[in-house]
C-alpha cells in the first residue's frame, strides 16, 4: 500500500513538473509563460516603485503574443498602467508603460476597447509637454496605436480629442522640428499625422492646420520617407482638397520623386497621388504625359487584379517601414533620463531590431496600412473623369476587370456589399459613358446588366443607388421615362451639350471647370435628370463664344451657382450670374465641402468668401452671397440632394384657359408681368371658371406636385389633394421673379396673393442688400402680387376649405 501511494505521489509530482515546464515554454518566442505573466501582473498592480520599475524594465522591448495580451488584460493590468502614465515618478516608467500598453492594444481588441473606456488619449497632452524626448515619442506611439486599433467610432472620438485639446499643434511643431535631439519624436509625429490622414472626416482640418505646407518641403528633403508620401496620397482622396494640393505645386515634388527615387514603394504612392489630383485635370499636360510614360493605367489594372484576389487588400508593394524609416524604440535607463536600455543593455542586436520592428512595423502600430480595394478603384475613378485618361484606362482593359470586381464587392459584406467600392465603380462607368468612343465598348461588355445588380441590394445608400441609375440612364438602360427625357433633352451624345430651345427648362448649372468639373458635370447634373428635371451644364466652356449665354439663361427657371475657390475672379461666370438676376431665375448657391477662400494676407482659411472678396464684386451681385449655401460632400450626398430639390422651382401648372387645367391643380392667379413702375398686370383672368374648377379638381385627382393619384378615395391621397387645393395657383409675380411663386411662396389658395407678393418682394429686397432703388418698388411689387393672386385665392377658397375638412377627417 505504501509502495502504491509512493508511486502515485511520484507520478503526480512528475505530472506537475511537466505542466510547469509546458507552462514556461507555452510562449517560447519570448520565454514568458503563464506563471511569469501572472508574476508581472502582480508586480504592476502593486504600484510600488521598485517592484514596478523592475517588471517594466524586464518587459520593455518584448513583443507580446495574443494569448499573453489577453492574460494581462484579464489580470486587470490596464488601469494600473494608465495610472502609471499619469502619476509615474520616473520618465522611464512612463515610457515602458506606454510600450506595454501599445503591445496590449495591438494584440487584443478588447484591451484597445478598455483603453478607450479609461480615456487613455486624454492622458497624452501632459506627456507631450515633457522635456524628455523619449516620453514624447512614447506618447506619440500610444496615440498612433489608438488610431490603429480602436473601432471606427472610437477612432473618430479619439481624433476629435486630439484636435480639441490643441495637441495637434504641438504634434505639428514636432513634425516640422529639425532638432536632431527630437528626431525620434519627429518621426513619431509623422506616423501619427499619417494615421489621422486615414480618416477622411479630418482631411479638411489637417489641411487647415497647415499639414500640406509642412509635408511638401519635408518630402523634398526626405524623398525616401514613405510616410510623407502616404499622407499626401490619403489627402488626395478628398475632392475638396484637390485645389489646395494643386495650388501648393504638389506636382513638382511628386514628379521629382517618381523620376529620381530608388524606393519603389514611394514611387508607387506618388504616382497614385498624381492620378488622384491631376487625373481629372485636362489642362495639366505634364501629369498626363507622366501617367502615360509610367504606364499607370496598366499598374492600376494589375493592382485591381491583386486586390480582387486577396480579399480586397494589397500590401503596399512591400511598403514596410523597415530600415531608417522604423520609428526608434523609446529607451529607458535606471536614472530615467533615457539612453541605453538600462538593465537590459545586454540585449542582442537581433533582439533590438525585433523590438524596434514590433514598435514601428510588425503588427502595425506605425506601419502603413494595406492598399485597399477602394483606394485602387478611387484612382481609376479619378482618371476616368478625363477623356484622354479614360481612353488609356480602356486600353489597359480596365472595363472588364471592373465588371469582375463588382461580384467581389457584392460579396465583401452581407446585404449591401462593399458600398464604397461599388459606388466608385458605378461612378467610373458613368464617367466612361461621357466618352463617345467608349459607349460601344461599354455596351458590348454588358455593363448595364452588371450595374443592375446594385439595384437589388437590400438598402443601398442614396449615392450608390444614384450612381448606378446614372450609368443606366447614360447607356439608355434605365426604365424611367421622365429621367431619360430630362437627360436627352439637354444632351446629344457624350459630353457635347445641346443649346436649349426657347422652351423653359428647370436649371442652369454655372461652374468653374478647373474647380468643380466633377461635381457639376458628373454628380449634380445627372442627379437632377434622375428627378426628371431638365438641366443644362456646359462640360468644358470651350465654345462659350459661340453661345448666347443670356438667351440660354433666360430660359432657365433656376440658376445653380457652384461656389468654388476661384469662380469669383472669373468675369465670364460673374456675367452669367448677372444674366440670371436679370432673367429673374431662382438662385441657389451650392459648394463642395472643403472649399476655401483667402483672407487679406493670402492664406486660404475661410470656408465662405470673406467680406474682402465679396466687396470686390459688382454691387448688384453682392446680395446673392447673403444666402446660405448648400454644402455637398460624398458622405452627405442624400441630405444635400433632398435639400436642393426642396428649393428647386418647378415649371408652373397649365394655364387657366387650357382644358388640361381641369385635370391638374388649376392655374390659380396666373403670373404678373413687368409693367410701368413695376405695377404688374395679369394677362390670365383668374376668375375664369376653369381656374376654380381646376383647383377643385386638383383636390380630387392630383397630389401636391401635380402627379396623378391612383385612388382618390385613399386617405393619404385625399390629404395630399387637400394640400394641392389649399396651395392653389401661384400669386402674381413682380417685375423680378424673386417675388411670389418664383421663390416658391405661393400666392394662391388660402395664403392669398397679396401675402405671397409681399413675401417675395421682401426677399427680393433683402437679396439686393438694401438697395435704395428697390425700396421704391416694394409696395408696387406687393400690389403686383395682390393683383395676380387675390382672385386666385377667392377661386380656390372653396376647394381649400373642402380639402382642409378632408385632411382633418
């Protein structure tokens, strides 16, 4: 019996020894097993100076594995490390704590969430103000790691904190610092700015902070520093920044790097930046030659293949930081003054390189991200805006490859697919339809059939849905007669514009080609056509001397002025605006997000033309810029379009003496015309029975927009009909069509023509910036509104009352 017990005891002891050995060798790569990690955690949580310092010194420079990071988190080490960052008595403890935190966040997503929960980023401003370069570098390392490992919403919040705390300016000063003692911190700042540049919502703020002015001269001095090239590449993906990049002569720097750099990664990044910034710029001949000579379309075609077959990502042509671009690992010593690695100064050169790689490349604290599927397609989309580049892309067989990528993008995410990539693909196809030589190629490749798949997604965003419908409309495959009619009414083929006839059309789009060609021609104009609104846009303005612009604008109900950086110094476009005022068009200001105007010192820092700019305009134009513009950005495309459509003035309903009025909403009071001293007259007698009958019939057969309703007895249809009846017809228009219905303030129906006339005249008065001459005609304009709309109110009163009763019931 004793022998048996002794044998069992020996076996148990042997098993424990094997388990202990297995535990110690469980993570053989760094020699730390579960028991050692637990020992470290106990030491760190003690917060006792000597014990903490010893543990951190031993851990400093060690690349953890995922299981180790999870165990540290479960042992509740993170709160202790954050407390050490705030209250550490020695700089080396703060540096080593920073390193360990970055290792935990890199290898364990829940550790990153915990760091966000404990507001780790809010501890960094104090470390940035340190006089110790290693502490500053450590803080930058933590901030970069946060922006790489946090979830998207947390990243945005963390970056917002960086800007709100003012830390961004300290970071930029470090970024531009030439002091050799701060070289490591400067590289850390560069990597942090690079990580911020991956967030499009902060591009404008980076530009306004002066990043472009810092990066360009630094890139000239350090052409092999890939991080700098990546910052420019990321910024080049925002349309609102293209003007700033071009104005800062970014091409000169990029061309020199492409021609002279020995770093293939840097050359690739710079070529993609040239494609993004200048691919759509027809007037920049040098960039066109460079893109062709370097076979960029073929390069993009190869990249498209690579990203399609690698799950939507492509490592940036071996763009690891490596070599002299690796961010040096912050060092510590027992005195806290920095320098060699204290008690671990016996670390081998191989270990030191491994630790440095882990901190700056490796798992990705400071390493460059992969080149994504959408980034490749974005560069293709940018180049497709130019006819010459579009033809080069077609020659590189981009069209069939884009068709293949639609299937890949549809599979990437459940339900809606990769919506960004799909949007860019559809926009590219639409832009290719604007090149007449490519129409047959697109049709032969069945692009329409492929794009129709997008319409079957569960709930695609408005910008994606419209991009697909635009492509189908341009190819003649869209089943939407009003949209097709609007599209063909103002265009012949390709980019050739048709001069409008004497028949009124909905909108004239005025834009400066060099500033806002893509937005006006490839976004705004087709979007209006999809709504059935016939709109005119001149794609190139090269035949402006052959067109009677005044006659064209006279036919427009709305004049959309695309406010951009340089349009206010263009005499031709200011003349068009003057014509629109003379013609009584309904004016709309729109602008792209990111547009900037210079102050008196020449710095472009205003997001709307300042007084110094407006005061140089002709006096009669200044009042236009008291209006609040609608701001466009791809992220808010749907909201922008809805807001614009609500303001668009639509053609009036049929005249009261037209039999068609009986089936429509009724003409109401008619339109006042210009008379002596602005008194106005009313050529259409609003007392004719057809007007009253038409308004009453409108309450039964049409909705508020004059569209037929399927079932007049339907409650929703009856409520809409009530609004149609209550609105009645338009009130009389004053001498300028800012009054009455021209500003979409109906003078008919329950409101009464007089009210509409007064409101319209008041708006006209304000628009003219208190012009004294306008004061003399204010009362006569009001009278014109009353003359044209008072009888309309009486004619529609019965229908309005009946409609109100219906709505209440």
